[in-house]
C-alpha cells in the first residue's frame, strides 16, 4: 500500500540555503546568464524592467554600477532621473500584490531566448545598451504600469521567457499539490530531473530530484498564482530575502496563533501535573517529560520545514478536473473589500458560488445562468460549476454554472458529489467513440489469427472475484518433460481495438482508469469492449498478449522468458473461493461451467481429464506462488496491509451488512504471477526503448516521518528498523500478535510515498526507476488494460518491441535470460504490425514528451479514482451505521479501538473493524458536556490529565445520576446489546453502577479502549468518542 505523503508541518520558518546561491540572479528573467558569476558582476534590471523587489508604483530605474559617482558622469541624463543608489532598495509592502514579481516587467512581447546575453555583461559595457537614449519610450510605458496597479496576481510569463528560463536554469517545472487543510500551503514536486544550469543557480535542488520526497514550498495564494491542485507549473526559486518576506506575510500570523495555543495547552498541563502525579502515584513528573518531548519534537521539526521556497510563474498544463460542487450565495467574501478596484468591478448583485472543496472556496458566477430554484437565499440544493477563467486582476475565478445535484443526504446525491469533486466522467460515450467499435456480432479475422500464436487448445482459465465482469487476465500452467514448469499469463489485447489517436483512444486517455464505487463501476471503455470483446470469458476465442516462463520448480525462478501476441480460449471462470476450495483439497466445483477446444477448433464441454488438468495447474500455481512470495520478501520486498470494506446491498441499493474484505491464498496466488508479468514486461520495454518506456516507480518513504513513527513504537517497546524495506519487513515478521501487527502496518503506511507512472527519459539516474515496496529496479502495469490506460500504452510499446526484436530478447535483467526454451511456441508472434506500420512510429510508441504527459494524466486520474472509491466506501459505512442505529435507538456503535499515538492534546485510536483512524481530544472530554459516551448509569467527565511520551494518565469524575429511583438505566441496557470487538463478533455485558467516584485511567500505546462511533449525515462522516467505563480490559 502506498499513500501520498501528508501535507507539510504547521511551522514553515525560513532557513538559510546554500551559500553559493545567486539570489539576485534568480529574481529576474531579464538578461541573466546561465553561468554563475561573482556577486558584484550580477546584472541589474533594465530601465523598462524594474526589479521584482521594486514597488509596482515606483518608477523604473536604470542600471547603475556600484561606483555611482563614476557612472553618473557617464550618464548625465539618467543621473537626474535616478535616485541615489542607497534609495533604490525597495521598501517591503504589506499588500500581497507587491511581495513578488512573477513576470519580467518588460514589454509584453518578451525578447526571444537568443536575444538574451549568454554571458554576464561587464559593467563597463553597460552604457552601450542605449538605455538613456530611450527616454522617449518611457512615456508610453506609463500606461501598462498603471494597469498593473489593478492586477492582484502577477501575469504569467510569455512562452519566450519560459523557454529562456528553463534553458538558463532560472525556472523548474513540477506538479503542484495543495494542502487540503490549509489553503496557504502548496507544494511542487519536480517531474523532471533538474538541469545542470538549474543546479548551478540553486545547488540545493540536488536534493529535490524526481522521487526524492522533497517539495518546493509555495507559501500563500499569491505565490500559488491561480494554479490548482494537479497543475503542471513553472516555478522560480525565491531568494532568502523573498522567502522570508513571503513567510512573514502569509504564515507567521497563523504560526504565532498555533504557538500561543500550544503554550496555553502546556500551561494547563503544568497546572495539573502535580495533582495528577499525586493521584496516579507516579514516580516521575509528567509535565517535565511532556515538556522535554515537546522541545525534542520542535527540534526535530526543523528538519521537516521547507528549505526551498518558490513562486508559480506559469501553468504549463492544467489539471482538466476544473469542476466543483457547492452552493450558491449572494454574500460577498470578506477578502473582497481589501481590493477596492476589484470590488467596484463586481457591482452590487454579484452571485457567488461557495465550493465544499477548501482548496478553492469562492467563485464568481453570471447571474443570468442561475436557475430560478437556486435564487432563494435559503436553498440547500447542491450544484456544480466549472472554472471558466481567472485573470490576474480578479481575486477569485469566474465559473460557469453546470447542473443541480440536489439536497445532500441520500446515497444518490452524495455519490454524484463524490464523482463531480473527483472529476470522474459519467457521460455516455459519444457517437464518434462508439463508431470506433467493431460491428456486432464480431469474430476474430482469420488473417489476424494467422499472425498470432494459437493457444486455444491449451489449458487456460481465469480466477477473479465472483462479481467481476471485465476479465482481463488468465493463467496457464503445465509440467514439462524436463521437470520444469511452463507458466503463462495471458492479458486481453485491448490495444487491438483501441488504436492510437482515434476518438476511442482519446476518450480512454481522458478517463484513464475505471472508477469502482461500492454500488457500480464507471468504466474507461464502452461495455462492448470491457464486458464482451476484450473480456476473457470462458468458451470464446479472444485476442491476448502472453508472457510465458519456463520455471525451475525447486527455486521458482524463471530460466527462460517468451513474449507474444496470441489467441486463447478460456476453459472456465473460477472465483477466488472456487480456487481456494481446490487448494484446500476439495473437488472442482460442479456449478462452474468448463469448456475445451479441440485441435480442429471445435468447442465442447471439458472432459474429466481437462478438469483434472485445471486442478493440477492450481496446485502448481499455489506451490510456486508460496516459493516466489517467500523469495521476494527475503530479497527485500515490503507488504503493508490495509482494511478494505465489503458491503452487501439490498434491492434498493442500501447496505445491509459490512465486513472487511478477506484475503486468501488464492488471492496471493494470482498476485504473484501478475507481479512477475509486470516486472518482465518492464524489463522488456526498457531494454527495447530505454528513453521511451512508461514505467511505475515507488520512491522511498519520508525519512523524518518514518523515524518519528519508529521512535513512538520504541517508546512502546516495539523496535522497527527503518534502514530499508527489508529491515522493516524483518521487524514486522518478529511481531506474532496479528492484531498488533496489523495496527503497526497501518501506522507505517503514513510515511510511505505514493507510486507513480513516469517516462524513462524524465529521470537521468536509472536508480530512480526502482520500486521501494517491491524492491525491484523496474516495474510497470501490464495486466489490466481494460481498466487502466497506462497498460494500453505499455501494450503498444510491447507490440513495437515484438515487431523489432521478436519473441525473445536478452538483456542483463534476470527476467530476460539468454536461454530460449525449446518448449516455447515455434510460431512467430510479432503481432499485427505490417512492414509499413513498423516504420510508422506513431503506431508503435508515443514520443517521450507525450509519454510524460500521459503518465501525468494517469497519475491524476488514478489518485482521483482512489479518493472517489474511498469516499464511496465511507459513505456506505455511514449509511450502514445509520440504518443499524435507527433500529436500536442508540447514539452510536460501541466497538474496540487501539491507541496508536499519544499527543500533547489528545490520542489517536485505530478501529480495525472499520479500517479508520481518529483522534480524541482531552479538552473536549473535559469541557464539552456529554462528549464522553457513558456505558453505565453515571455521567463521566474528565477532570485532569498528564501526558508522557508513552503514557497518558486520565483522572475522571463519575457523577451519580440525578434520578435516584432508577436502579438501571434503559440506555445502559440497550448499549450492552451493541458492544462489538474488532472482529465484529464478541458481545460485552455492561455492569450498571450508580455511585459517584473518582478514578484513574492510564493509557499506553497499543492499549485497547472502547469507543462510540456516531455517523453524521451532512457531510457523511464518522465521529469517534471515548466510552467510559471502558469494556476492553
């Protein structure tokens, strides 16, 4: 499991960067040299190009060398117009619009790159630039300068300036990621290795290479400059002075408020420390321990703060997801009054859209587009809008109205909101797309069969979930005469139907992935392909890409590898449960249809011999998969588990049951051979096209966060060695308690970075191609082309490799050995490319830059689909708990939770039953009445507490009920009926007590507590509260 790193820490103090920084040179694109020069020789701004440090309202200043007296004699005209050198230093402006300059304030038509000097101009040569002679040009230049005063954001750079900026190393490019919890924070991860020129200007970028986990910090919305999450942007690195100014303007106030809040919390802890130590009979002073731990965290936190600040100067490629959901309103946003010119341009009847997405809350709408039912100020209807434009003089973007979704609460409306917020396309496929599909009924042309290897008589079958309809992978296995085993993985040949640059191909690229919701799936391809022509259904001929290995059964290592385009006919469709029953020794399920194709092409019901062959194949698969999995983890692979919920729905689509999705040996069986196929194809296409292969890499985890978690586990007596993926896995293998191991694996998932697609030409060092969790140098996605567009690109690349190199290719990679097995098919299988098509590179593989664009698109859509899938699961969990509680009239579901982290203001608990985490705050349990869920007849209130690195001490007041006539509380009786453990099985009986008392509860990491989970309808979410007295001992 790979997760995207969490957003940056709350503090972002400015730190001095490398001493070799050329701060002045990186502040302007006007005439800098790509070569670093001594500070005294750095270029100054042109007369018509004031420095970014100058106020926008100050007149442009001509260049003057340091020897001001000497140069004023040379420039008598400019000396009267130019202030003294000591006055040219700009004064800092409190307004955001004057904090930085993103575009060289020259004429809008920037000079081409070749017009820029490639070397630093000598000070003696500056009078030859004829700047004083252009005095007449100053008068017309006043108009655009006045126009710039109304601009809130800096204009984007022109293409010519961008080209020069990238060539000279002043600019870098990357993908912007916004912090969903703080709109002032954004980060840019480079998507290409920094150039040599960029490293000369900014040496610290050497630690910011692709996959390093280090991001350029974008502080404040004005430095983000109208860019949205997922945009590919051009970034200029800020100097130390600019970074400090940006931090003070945008973050210092927030950080000071957080510091005051933490100091107040610490004072409260200090006041309670002595009392808690006395009541709890502790031998140490809790306050001193937590103070030392807080100071240590603050010290360690410095290494996590951004070292490099940047500002966005242009958007190179927009994230196409520009749709938002929210509500219509007429109340003007509070920040508008800070910009009188912008406020005046709006008029009195401006209509605002407030998004539920915190990354972009306000947008301006055209009132004429608003339907009548949304004009009421009290409406609760949700609607969608799409960003139309965002000019530099507009504080907020202008949007176009989309559709009305409805009032929040129902599953249908919430699902629509999830799909819209994540940009999932639910529109029907257009007529131009459907026109690309073959006419029905369709069969494989005889000419295509002649070009391929015919495997229809082989024993090939599928193993998938019981509800799967898009069967894109099949397997085969048989014993060879020499004692080795021939194993095959056969993947649906979707690229045969989806040809490059057709409307079908462009639509598939746009969607990029199939999105799986709880109740349905939004497909990437039309149903005719994904459920019929491409799906490897049993008993029908299908086109496939096949990878086959001759494997040594003792070591489970391939000794020879074969690739080809084939024709197959699946014998049967097995579910994971069916395969597991055969592994457990049961006979072949009678309910499963089975088929067999003769050498003459006749299809019939499978003979008993073929059924036995299927059973033997499954046993061989299981034996080999166990050995392969063991060898893979011994080599350094890492596996971190996570909970995936499975729901049962009624006829109306409402959830009636919920449980964690079980992982069986049959699941791992298929997983091992799909991994082997992906690694083999990655090695093949990289060997064939080293600069044009689409691969998938997994960067190492974030070291600071990983070390912090390992330190917390160390306080609890659990040692995790974070040195490498192998060391982490070995540490996990030493944990014998399944529940404890699952919790620790969930904790270790947080510092892991997400795996991403990339083009091999974008990373200079091949070591950056590696996959951390799998511990392999090369990896890609090949096995699911029906639901992933990246796999289609990989199929096309493999098709080109087959056309050029044939079925067998040798390289230094262990999965491409030189030996060619005599048992491999002897028929040629170079694919459907003709001789003319081989010469057409467009039909083989895209250009490297286009592959990078496709990789970026696939990354965005894969992340969005994952968010939509998680949100759908959370929605159905909320609805399931709502229906459960409506039948019992309880305030929430009581279940077991595990303490995973102790913080200064609360503690984090993991709920294995639901696969979620939540934080419980001490001040709320002390100050908010009824925040603690009682499990007996008393009212529980937290009186005081103390925090240590590995222990939390809570002092409780249990107050007797006001009614003394009731011996037993009805609510307590009902609660006792719905207390469940993490497996959803155990029931606990509450013991009702009514006397007041004062008690002490000490919690340590990995202690079990009882929590109350309460569903919230709008928006769908879960609230987790502590239940007292706890029912888990």
